[in-house]
C-alpha cells in the first residue's frame, strides 16, 4: 500500500477527498439540528466515493445480518445505512491520516 496515498474502503484517499469535500462545502445545518448536503458531480468524479460507499454499506449490512435476533439488532433504513457508511469512510480517512502522520 502506498503510504502517501493510502486506501480507504479500497479507494485511494486522494481520489475520495474531492467528492467528499464537495459535500462538506455544500453542507448546512437544518432547523431541527440535522446536517444535510446535496451535490451534483460527474460519474468519473463520483466513482471512487460510490465504490467506497457500497463497500462500507456492504460491511454494515453484514453486521446487521449477524445482529438479527440479538440485543444488537438495528433496523436502520437504507438512508440511515448510507449515512452511517459515509461516517465509516470519514472515520477511516481520519485514522489513515493519523496513522500516516497527517496529510498536509
């Protein structure tokens, strides 16, 4: 793995940053205190993020399946799983930056 451009959910961090930053730049806090963001981007720019999101969602779906019938069972919606997957990617990117000594 390239230590200068580590992988997060199978995608290079440098490829994930541009589409993620577009979401951050377009974000706003709603009247109920939740966060929302909406952006349009071309397929090529979005592709790394879309692939990483699918991988993170697949991980969450496996965890959800394993939790069925246990106290850890969670009946999150598809939208909630997508938001949780985005947070997994962000946390993995932060961990990657911390592990590699920062990205600046």
